[in-house]
């Protein structure tokens, strides 16, 4: 795939994202990314804190003021262009409780819309991990990201937005955290861990031995240490909803059938409550009908005896 | 609702309207339900993940067309994709690792709700990535570990970390305090038990000693009947033992209660003085025996000046001899009278 891309990238570089891959030669290709992070109006404090956390983690991001419109999202393209950003991360809050996050590659798309759930900001999670502000993360992707085309697209977007490009202005020269992206239950779970180097303890398990081997072969004369992870936060879960071909527009090229809108969930809950009454009323009606058939209702006439009635037949 | 309208209009047939309106209302509700469920179908279908169920639902109901335009997806991916070919592009450019297995397979049959299993799977994935990345970056000569003397702004501020630390300390102290409190509680409960046990033990010991002594006494007695010669010694032994026991166990009681059957001393004395039980009348009147009893009479005393009642009605005060013997107590006078 990548090889094909390489062959095609030379003619394609002119019409597509010009600023994405700076210079034309494949050897000196630079990964240039800048992310515009902003939210709509009506975000809750938790949404806002999550946004701040993400902005703090991404030194190549540009945080902007709240965007006023929820219908004219294409205006974000111009805004991104204004700030020289080629990625947009837009937090759209609805009803003061639901958060949708749009990930978009700006001039030409694609755009992915996620529903964010289980938000836990760095502050409220009392994890002990910490890392340098602006250090480049190692991005850890689930194998599932390689198996479906839509997940491949999502992975690429994550790579652009969460991966801090090499030599970004405010990035730090050491690597001390890992961002994990896992697909479970059709949702993407995002975690952030600090990498701590610890003295290698002997005979802990196969993992250690494996790492030992790796360390010996690759690290060579480096001091024998192992890594351990301590979670930093934030935590959140993204459910992909749709993928559009353009940036905040264009045809929908993927739609998640398993996504249930939170509105629907809430209304179902309400309806199931109402359903209890309906069931009871129905039972009552059945009961009345039965009594009516037997001629037991005070108002109803006695049951007419037809020719095939038991009493008539066996008279 | 239609039912309520009927109530308003059909006042004449109010008897019938009850049941009729009920039916109509329910029918209307049913229709509503029907419409709703048609609207819901998509959602119901969406929430079902099993493929056979999906097939069933598809057969039964209208379904929204699923959009998954793979060609378009791949095309747009190709448009934006970074070159991450291993070996061609250095790892340091992208720093992304794809795990060798899916997280769902790593989780096995643990449910998504199983927080521990899920987080462990996530962490293992990230751990694998961290190890791989570290190895690759070291091979490329990119600095990985932060030196100890490299200080820079951290993602979470010092204040936040302080809070975290404070919270941890608080949790630890709370845990410790609760453990200590529990220990104390247990000790208290146990201490009571110990106390009770000790008391019981003491009582038992005492009982045992007493029974042993009793046995010993019995044995001695038996031995005494056989050999009369040792009688005296045995008596002495008995007395000694009795004294010992009395002193230890009933010493206090005896001093309070006096000799006779545990009655108080005063009562006993009064009883001897005034008597108790029986007829009280004429008890002090004289009878044949008392009048015949001349034991208290002595001519010598009648003749002596110091005798008789001192200062009595007929006596001369300070008579004769000059030396007057003091009047003794009654019992001693009685004894003296008998002589």
C-alpha cells in the first residue's frame, strides 16, 4: 500500500495537501501537521477539560475560541486555513450532555464524526503518572485498525493528530508516554500511559525474558532496564458514527450501523417505562373482552346461544 | 384521546361508553405503538450485533442501507496516508506501533464491562508498543529516556501531582487508621472474652481445691475409723483445714452473722433476753416452781448492808460499813446468788 502511495505521491502531491508533505523528494519528506482544536458552544466543564488536556498533550495544536455554529461546520475549513492548520478536532456538544468529536483533514477530507463517552479528564483521574509537556508519544494501535478500511482511515487520522510530528516547535526530545488506541465492542478506547524505566527484575515471566532478548539484541550495551507503564489520563471512548469524504462535507463513505444515538437510548428508556403502563392497560382490556364474551358484564346482554353451542348440541 | 371525547358526547349511553371507549382508546394506543415500533425498527436493528438476528430482522422489516464504501475509504486514505514503511522511513518519524493481536482477542471471553480485564488488555497492548518503540528508537539512536537532570514543564502541573500525592497519602492513612481501629475493636472484644475466661478459670480452680480438700477429709475420716490411735492428730488436721477454709472463704460472713445459724448477733441476743415464739402472756408471772425456788434467796445477803437493791425503797442509803461493793452485772449477780 505504502509503496503504491510512494509511486503515486509525486504527481498527487501537487493537487492534494500541499502543506502536508513539505518537500517533494521522498527521502526528505517531512511530516508536517498542525491541529486546530476547538469546541462548539454549550460544552460542559468536563468536555472543556478534556479539550484542554488534549491541547496540552499536542504541542502542534492550536486552540481556538468556541465556534458559534453547529450547522455551518464547513466554516471551520476557512478557520483552519486561517491558522495554517491541516487538521481540525472539533468538539460538538449537544443538549449540554452529549459530546461529538469531529476529526477532519482540512482542505480535502476525510472527516470522521465520533461520539465520545466515558470521559475522564486528567485531573479527575488521580493517576500517578506524569510526562513532559509536549514530548512525542508512541502511538500504540490495535491490530483491528489494520483490518477494516474505515478503521484504517481512523488510524491515519489519529496518527496525524495525536502523533506529534518530529521536530515540532514545542516538542521535547525524549519519549516518555504511550497513547493506546484499542478497538473493543465497536468502540475506540483511548488511554495515555507514562513510560517508566525500571530496573529489570529477574525471572518475572516470559514477557520479561522476551524483553530481555529484545534488549540484548537491540539495545546492545545499553543499561539493562525494562519499561513499566503508569497511567496518566485522560480516558475516553470514541464511537465512530460517520466518515465523510470531504472536510466537513461531501458524501458519506462509511456509516456505523451499530451506533445508537444517545437520544434514542434515552427515549427508549422512557418508552420502556411507559410500556409498563401499556401492558397493564392491555391486560385490563383483554379481561374486559373475556367477561363481555361470557356475558358477565353488567351492561352487556347475556351471551346469545347459537346452534353450535355446547348447551344446544348436548341438550 | 377519542375515549374522552366519547365520554363528552355520548352521555346517554354512558353504561356502554365505559367498555366501548376503553376499547377504542386501547385500539388507538395500539396503532400508536405500531407506528412507533416501525420508527424504532432501525434502532432495534442497530442495537443487535448478532448476524443471524440481523438477517431475521432484515427479512421482517425495512432496514436503513448501510454505507461502507470501501473504495472511497481506501482512496481517501491514500490521499492522506503518511509513509510508515518499516525500513524505508525511520521509526522516529511516526512512532506508531501496531499490536500483533487485536485487543478483543487479547481480552479473551472477558466482557467489556470487566474493567480489570479490559484495562489490563489495553495496558498490555501499550506495554508491547512501548518496548518495541524503545528498542527501535535506540537502534536508530534517538534519545528515549529522559535524563535525571533534564527538567521541563510537565503535562500535569506540580500542583495537580501534589494533590494526587496528598490523596494517596490520605487514602493510605485512612486505610491504616481503619485497620488499627479494627484491630482495637477485635482486641476489645477478645479482651472481654479473656476476662470472662479468667474468672471462670479461677472459680473452677477454687472448686477443685475445695473438692480435693473434702475428699482428703473423707479419706482421713475413713482411715480414723480403722486406726483409733491417730484420732487426735486427725482432729487437729480437721480443725486446721476447717480453720483454713473458714478463714479463706467464710471469714467475713461469720464475723457478721455470729454463731447461730447465720442470724445476726443482735437478734440472737434479743432472743435470749426476751425470748421468741410461744405465748408471751403470763410468761413472767410466778408459778408454783418459781415461788418454790428459793435459790436466789440468801439470809446472809439479807443481813448484809451492801446487799439488796441499792437505793431501794426500803433500804437505807449509804448504810453501815462505809465500804460498798459495786453492783455487778445481772448474770454475775445471778452466779453470785447461786453461791
